[in-house]
């Protein structure tokens, strides 16, 4: 099943380039094209395993962060440590100890039922003992002088010296203890360079012969001093050497060397247990936490009987240095100082519990697939949303990726890339943001210039925030148009000096424009003393007829209040006629390439203009068509005026006088309406 899943991932991933090529046809502007090439770049880097200068460091740190986010885990329970710690050094003496102490420790651990004893101490040289050296010199000199053959007493004395020499041979004592235990694993070390592997440094022959297994303890520290990986095996000439921890588990499981199956670039299998390795024979260590996750006991407590030997029954016991002053400490994701012996113990526990981190060959195809998927989805999202949601969506998308990656790390222990996908998403987000900021900023300025003179500022702001609500270039839709005209304007213009007339008209038109815009209407144009406005565009307004009627009433109310003021200033009284009609009309930018207006056109616009001219005939201020009355009758009171025949129309239309808002008792007009003009 696993192989089948890997094959599916590989097949899908190899088709990514083809899929992205198809997507290129859909990407029609700069922002999509740049995201396409950014994603392709990171996919190529991933598949070719090319690292950017900072990417390896960042990826290692991101893996450390994943450990911290996951938190501490519990060890399997089959591995313990007998630690040469500060407490032991204080009680027994400074390091190095006599190897007789190590021999005693091995004997006690074996008596306690330990199934495998891994001594993480390199016995590369014989122990140096001054007393033993003096006795050996005495034996040599005794033989040279011929004293051995002179008297029987001399021969007995010689035998005693040999007996004493053997008793204080601590290397022999340790070798005997190891031999009797029959389950001790000793370390060796390879000297290596980037280009060559030299012969290993082995324990002294007497100990090497006594040991059950020997494995190398070489580690792979990263440039920052942390050990995150281990070597499963080393090939030297025709020989294959397994690591110290693997050899220890091999002894623990009683697996013969011939039964170990090595699949280069895939795994080292010990029956049902395996170490996943890559093509460089490297595996990734799954640390459980800081110091102490693997149960640890002080050596002095074991030697003094404070710790019951039963604590070690049927377990792997690693013996090694945990004291702060003895070196062999490395950083790991949880702590800057982690003992080498606990690192080896953690590897053994990973093997027994099947909890190594996984980074098989197929993960690079999965990484490429993730890069393509996140790049395409993020591009589609950011190309559609409004700018104010840009940062939250981008951050949320990256956070979702991190959360998904973390779940895969926690539950499946698979290492996927963080840095390339996150960089891909960041560059995509920044690129689209800059492009949209520059292009949409220019578009917003053009929209503001186009509408600020005849739209309410709040409407202009909404159009700028949501340009999709605006359809320029002409469209047919139902709107309500309003015409307002001053009665007797010719007489007024003749009664005022030009400067006074212009000042007076500017005051009047400013007030009328403010009323139009306060109802979120669109000021179409000024036609001499007439005002033309419409409702329902450029932003959709379902109540456009109500807004137009309300605008007309506010115009009349304003003029009623200003009559007395203007009269006191010696200005003429103004009476207006207003016509309103609702219907289908064309709205959009109309004009030349160099100059255009946003306006409405059509037969229904002409009807509104005609209704405005009929107000003087019927002696009312506001006339609306039956179409407007039908849409606004629930909000306003109307009085039917009859039917009129409009030029160009086959059938007459019914018209109404707009009176007031419903449930209003106060009189709307504060001046008498003009008499009908014949």
C-alpha cells in the first residue's frame, strides 16, 4: 500500500509542469504570470535539490520549531542510561576511572538482567597504571639478573609478582567482565574527510575480542553545532559498518548479522524493525525532549546498590558520560546541551518504537505538488479579494499551510519543506499586492476624477472600494431621472447684474447639487438654470424612485426656507418645476476618447424632461409618471392629474403630483404655487 501511494504521488507530481502550462493560458495579466514563474522556480529548486544560501539553515531551524510546536514525547521504555554524571565523579573520583570500576558496573548490570549493555566509551589505549608498570619492570629485571634459577624461594617470589601483576591488570578485568556478560557493545570511531574515510579507531585488542558487537559512534553535527541526523552505516572498501545504536539493538533482538537486510537509499532492516535511510545512508533523529526523557540512573548509585538491579531487567543499558565537564555534548531542537550517550539511546529507542523521522525520496515530489497547489490557490484567492482582506487572507493561508505541515510532522513523522513553500507564498502575495496597489491605485484615481464632481463622496468611496459594482461603457437598466428648472429665469437674469446673477446662480446650483448628492444621486449636468440628476447608477439602488422623490421634496423645502432671505437681500423669488420618471434607459460614459460624460439617454429621459415642463400647465411643483408613482406610492402621497400624450409615444401616460411623505400633517410648501401659465 505504501509503495502504491508513493507511486501515485510520483506520477501526479511529474505532471505538474504540464498542468501549470495549461494554467498559463488562464493567466492573462502580470500578477498571474509572475506567480507562475515564481512557483516554477521553487519547484525546480525542490526537484533538483538545489539549496539557496540561506535555505538549508532556515529549513533546519524550521524543523527545530516543529519539534517545539509538537512538544515532549514519551520514550518507549526499553532503553535506559547508566550515566557517568557529576554525582558519580564526585563520589568515585575524577575521570578517567579505573577500568576495574567499569568492569564492576558491567557485572552488576548483567546480574540485573540487562539484555544489552552499550558502553559509549572509547578504550583506544591500554589503561595507564603506575603500580602495574613498576611490578612489570621488577619482573623484567628479576629475570635479567637470573635470580629465578638460584633458589626455590626466588621462584616462589617471582610467581607472586606475576600473580599480583595479573590482579591489577584492569584491562584484563574489564575484558573478563565483558566476556562473561556476552552482551556488551563497544564503540569505534572513523576519521573522515569530505573525500575519504580512514581506518577506524578500535578498542584495544583484548577488549575488542571480548565484545559481542562493535559499532561506530560518528555523528553528523550541522554547522550550528546541533545533531539532527545520524549515519546508519559506513562503507569502507568492501566492508559495511553499522552504527553503535543499530549494533546495540541487533544484540538486544538477538539478530544475526546475516539476517540484517540493507536496502541502499531506503532502509536497514532488522526483522520487523527498520532504520529509514536516504541515498547518503543518513537518517533523521526523532528527539523526544530535553535531558531526562530516556530514564537515567547515576553510575555511583548502581555501584553502591542504591538502584535495584531489577531496574535494568530485559532492557538496553547505555553507559556513557553525562557530566558537564567531560564533553560529548551536542545541541538538539530542545536544548543547547544534550549528552552523546542520550543521543545514541534516543536512536535505539527510535528503532525499537518505529518513530524515526521520515524523509523518503518521494517527499520531494510531494513538496513540488504542494508548491504548485499553494501557488495556484493563493494566486486565485488574492486576485479576487478586496485589498483590505489581503493581509489576513495571505497570513491565514500561510498559517493553514504551517498547521497542515505540523499535523503531518506530528502524526506521520514525515519531513516536508517549509521554507520554499512559505517563500513562494510570500513572494506571490508581495508581487500581487504591489501590482494591485500600483494598478488599482491608478484606477482609483481615475474613478475619483471621473465621479467626484457629480457623485456624493461616500458613493465615490464605495465605487473605489468595489469597482466591480460599476459598469462603464454603457448598459441598459431601470433608473429614475429628475429634471428641475427655474420658472421665469429670463426675467430674473434681466433684473440682475451679471456678477450678481452668477453669484446667485452659484448659490442656487450648489444647494441643489448638495441635495442631489445627499440622497446618493448622480448629478448628470447643468443645462442653463436646469439641474438633471438620476438615481440607480453607477451603484445599484433598488429604491431609486423613492430617492428621487425625496430629493424633489427637499429641493422645494430648501427653496421655501430661502425665499425670505433672498427677498431681504433684494434678490428675486425662485419657483421651480420638477419632473420625475422611472424606466429603462442607457447609462454610461458617452462622448469622445478625450472628453466624455457619465450620463443617461433614452425615451424615458425625455419623458422626465417633458413632465418638468408640464408643471406650469398643471400649476404644481412636482409631476411624476405613473411608473415612478407605482414604485414610490408606499412612501409618498400623490394626487392624480390625469393622462397626457407624450410625443413619440403611442399611448398616453398617467401623471401624478407629488405632495408629501405619508403621515406628514405639516404643509410641505411654504409658499404659494405659481398660477397655471397658459
